[in-house]
C-alpha cells in the first residue's frame, strides 16, 4: 500500500498554504472512484499549516513516515504543520483535508491526534466550500467550527487503528506483502525467506524501529483489517479467516488480546455507539 522509500520521505516537498487572509481555514475534498485503489494520492509532502484529514465516505488511509491511520466516516486526525504525509482512498471513498493556520487555533497542534468530526461540522465545512457568503459571516462560522473541532473527543472504539511502519528499506517488500495480504498463510520464516531476509535481521529492524516483534506487528495489521471488516458487516468467522486464522476461536482469542474485548462485543459497541450512527454514511 505505501510503496515510498525513506529517500522519498526525506525529499518530500512543502505545498504552499491554501488559506488566504482574512479567512481562518480552508477545506479540500477528494472523491475517489479509482479502479486501482492501492495508489496513494500523491508523493509524500507537507503543509505550512496544521491539517485535519477526515473521512466523509468510505475508508481513507493516511500515511506518515512511520505509521498509517485508517479513517472511517466521521473520523479524522490532526497532522502538525511540516509533517510529511500522503493518503490513499479506497474505491468510492471521499476524503477531506482542512487546513487551519496556527494563528486560527486555540491550541497548537503539536502531535498527530485522532478525533471525531461531528456530522454537523462536516456538512458546514462542505457548505462553506461551495456557497458564497459575506466575509464577516464566513469568518464567524469558521471560528465556531475550529472551536468545535478542537473540542472533539478521541474516538473510544477505534483507538488502535494506527499501524506503525518500520522505516528500514530492507524490510519494505516484506511490510508491503503483509499489508497487501494480511491473511497470507505462510509462516514468518517462510515470508522472510521469500524476501531474502534473515530472521535475526528482521527482528532487529522491527525491534529498533517500532519497538515490537514482527509477529506482534503482523497480528496488529490483521486485527486492524479484521476490525474494519466486521464493523462493515463481514461475519466474525469470515473476517478471521480472511486475516489468516484457521478457526473463529483462535481469531477471537487474538482479537481480545489486542483490543481487550471479544469481536462480538467490539462490533456491538461500534454499532450501538450513537456517535458512529450519527457520522456514518
């Protein structure tokens, strides 16, 4: 999914600010009906202003140099100014990117932060993008929206949707293979051999770069993908099977260890959460 190398991230350019005074913010909308939904939107780049990346429809993946984040409708992440990133939209998805200069923020954005974007805020930000209005009114609305966005609480259901990525290029092919096919039945050693890697070298890279073993990381990828599938309606057993588990019981045990609850409880919580019902489309 993320095929960029370390040198690409290091060479990432800075896009000019898209917010023009006296306005306080600006939002870009990207809709995808791409028949090849595994291609990032653009090479890694950064912006001089903090950016809120949020999903309006479908599923949007946001990539940083050392992690990737999955966004469902109504979910977003604040990205600090100057932070290289890119994004990928799954088919028929719509991602939105709201830029807010530091001077417009009540609290500075110093780290990547996952938030919920209320439905009313989503619609108003899109409304501002396609409708003319008097400058004073637009600025007042923007100020209220920014205040609401900075008060949004973290998403309690999907607080583990971040997948860390090792930066060492020696394992980039291995990482890509797991992301593309999390249910691959091959053992870790078989995967290492297929990519011409020594087990000790792989373990050292994963331990140094992301503080976990390859097995722990691979399980995390599988759990993240399975969680999305189940909330989207895939039966628990089918999600586990597609993510490499031979039995529902084995999958359920691994899922509970990762998320602290059974798959059934996780799905029930997500579907019963009034916030998700309000934001989903």
